[in-house]
C-alpha cells in the first residue's frame, strides 16, 4: 500500500489541468465517491494493525495534497474568466412582455385626442398646498371640501382663516393653477394624475383614483368653444353619433358651471343598469373659468377668458370596458389585467 500511495502522490504532483473540465475530471478520478482515495480507504481496512497509524497518516496526507492541488489550480481558471460572461450584452432586447394597465391605456387614448387639438400634457405634485388645491380655485376657507372628511392632510396650519396646509391633492384642478402661474398666454393643457380623498373604499369609490383636467385660456374663449372641444372628444372616444348634454351645475372655480352627460354607450340610450334607466351617463364637470381664479394667478380677466373640465379616468374606463367595480383597477388580479394584454 505504501508504494501505491507514493506512486499516486508522484502522479498527482505532476498533474497540470489545461481547462476547468480537465480539473473536474481529475477531482472525480481521485476524490469522488468511487474515486481512487475511496478505494484506498477500503483497502486500508485490511492493513495490519501495526502499520495502521503510518498508513492512515500517509493516506490522509495524499487526500489533502490532492485537494490542495485542485484548489490551487482552480484559481487560475477563475482569474482568467474574470470579466467574461456567457451573456451577449450586444444582443437586441427582447420585446417587452406583459400588459398595460387599463387606466394607462385609457389615459393615453384621452391624452392623444387632446394632443391632436393642440393641448399639452402638464403635471403637478401630488403633495400640494392649500393655495393650489383650494384657495386659488376660489374655495372659501370654510368650504366643506377642505374638511378632514375629504382631504388627507400632511400638516395643518394653526390659522384657519389663512390656511397654509400641506395635503394630498383632492383633484387635478391644482395643475390648472400651476399652469396659469408658469405659462405665457395662451394656455392649453391637459393634466392627468392621481388624486386622493378620504373615502371608504367600495365598488363606486376609492381613496386613490385618477383624473384628467383640461384648461384653455386665451382671448375670446367662450362656452361655445368648450362645447365644441368636448363634443369632439366624445365623438372620437365613444364613437360617432354619441350624444352629449350639459346640465347646469356648481363648482367654485367655474362660472358658468356644467356637468356633461353622454348617451349611454351600453344600451344606446334605451335604459340599463349602468345609466340607471335614464339613457344618460355623467362623465365630467366643466365650465368657464371664474374671473377670481385668473386674478389669483395674475391673469387679467378683462383680457382673457377660459374654460376648464375635469373627468375621472376610472369612470371613463368603466364605461368603455363595462367594468362594474372600481376596486378591480387596484387589486392587480392577473385574471383582470390579462384581458388588456393586446388592447
Ligand atoms: N375638480 C372637479 C372634481 O374634482 C372636477 C372639475 C369640474 C374640474 C369642473 C374642472 C371643472 O376643471 O371645470 O370633481
């Protein structure tokens, strides 16, 4: 056995692997379960007791030497392959898999229609101050919309008559104010974005939802322009022949104010659950900008007039795709989302 060990020791010491694979082969030959060392340990059981100690030591030495050789030679392959990978980084990217969220689809479709009419997409912060969400939009300090029940406040100011509160915007109308502050005339923007209201979550309401705001200010802008633009939008989005009607309404920031309904695209005006058997569904609020909001943004209301409108993206998507529960938009259930894969 002694000679055998010596012979193997010589053999392994002169071994030089020229590849990782060769080294692995070497390891299998000597150290695997069926390898030479295991065989020798089996033989070792027959060694005479007086020789055992010496043979045991030699055998262990041989095993350790082989392990050291492997460890040592492995390093050279590691350093050689550094910086190299099997991945070809120059290959073109695979087309994106997955689906767009229905709210993104609808938002982009609406944006596109207004872009073609010359509107520019504008953005504003979700964390806003009282001035941009309420004060500049002609909400008096005691207006109920400012109430804790509706608004998520981040910090409240001590003086109730001069609110400087920081809050989550409750509507995208705040972007109107920012657009008027930062742009030269004429202004023609649409502002899609996320809004927040302290409401109980149900099939019809959510504390986070999305709106698109529109604003057009120039010389001689009238209610006729407002009607024409919104009529065009409805024909493009809901199909030609869709009827519109305007009902008088009230918003602090518009005077005249209206709500716009379209003929129910589900029953075609015959009457169904969605339109509560009226044949009409409300899709947005709108109106002529109150002179006070132009003044708040240093625009002369004697020279300029404008119109504004605001709609909920979820509501438009629900009508378009006949979705009856608002919560579906936020649950990220793949069975729901997959239906929009190719839309
Ligand atoms: N900001 C209103 C809301 O949150 C929607 C709205 C109504 C926006 C009338 C407008 C408008 O610009 O003119 O319900």
